[in-house]
């Protein structure tokens, strides 16, 4: 990327330099540490290539890549809200791994958006309260359920913890964390979560059955001891 940027500064009409920079920007989609979502990276790559093709409109390589990027951008989710909706559809279709990836994209985008809102608030441009905490908790909980369906209980518990830091009394978060704790045979901790849900929502059948199971297992363990 640095070499490509340097080349276009040295010769701003060198189309191949813009092409290489666009390639680097597009490749950032596949890295773990990325500050922009996929749509933003693709759009930036498109903007770079459009500059390059203005200097050489006949460059077949640059034009082909530009067309491919423009088509790709049409299929990409633009923000965390659209990503959340797409991830939900993936979950319904049983595409749990894809949903996990999309929820991860949504969480990164939400974090970036929240940072921008915070900056505006500091400058006195905020338009009032934000529901980002609720959105972020939901994204973590939805990803947690994907992990649970995949049998990745440690990852599920981790995401539940993240959500409960934002919303300590969230019923879904408590129930899913309880199921993880029960899975790892930490029955006392699981019972605590189930009982918390039961106090908040007395009609919860999941909490009631969870309480019964945990108490039964605690008796078994105590009798064996």
C-alpha cells in the first residue's frame, strides 16, 4: 500500500499505481485488524480506481477491476443495521459461520459509528441520546446464539458477558450464559443466572426448567461427595 501511494505521489498520472492501491484496499477486507467495514473498503478502492482510469481510460486491467468492484459494492451491506438484518437471515438459513462473520462486521461498524457520534457530541453536534448500547448488546447476543448453535460454548459465554456488561438484566443474555455455565458443569453459577431471570420473568419456562436441572445436579454432586 505504501509503495502504491508513493508511486502516485511521484507520478499522479500513473494508472497502474492507482490499480495497485485499489488492490491493497480491497485486500484489507480479508484482514482481521480492519478499521472500516467491507463496503467502505470497496468504495474507497472504487474511488481510487476512478482517478486512475481518468488518466488512462484504455487500461483494460484497471477497468475490469473497477467493474468488478462496482458490482461487488451493490451486494454489500452498507452499515451495522443492514449487516444485522443480513446476519439474521443467514441464521435462519442455518449459515451460522457466515452469520458470525457478519455480526462481527456489524460490531466493528457500530464501534466506528459510535466513535463518530462521540466526536460530534464533544463538538456539540450530537442530536441527543443514542441507542448504540442496546444495539451493541443485541449484536453480541445474536452472535452468541450462533456460537451456541455451532457448539462453541466458550465463545457463546464470552459474547453473553459482553452483552451483560451493557445490559446486566438482559433476559436472553442471562439465559444463554446460564446454559453455557450449565454446559461446563458450573451449576451454582448457572443457577444464579436462571434464578435472576425467574425473578424478572416469573413465567419463564426456560428459567424454571434450568433451575430444576441445576438443583438436581447439585444434589447428585453433594451425594457423591
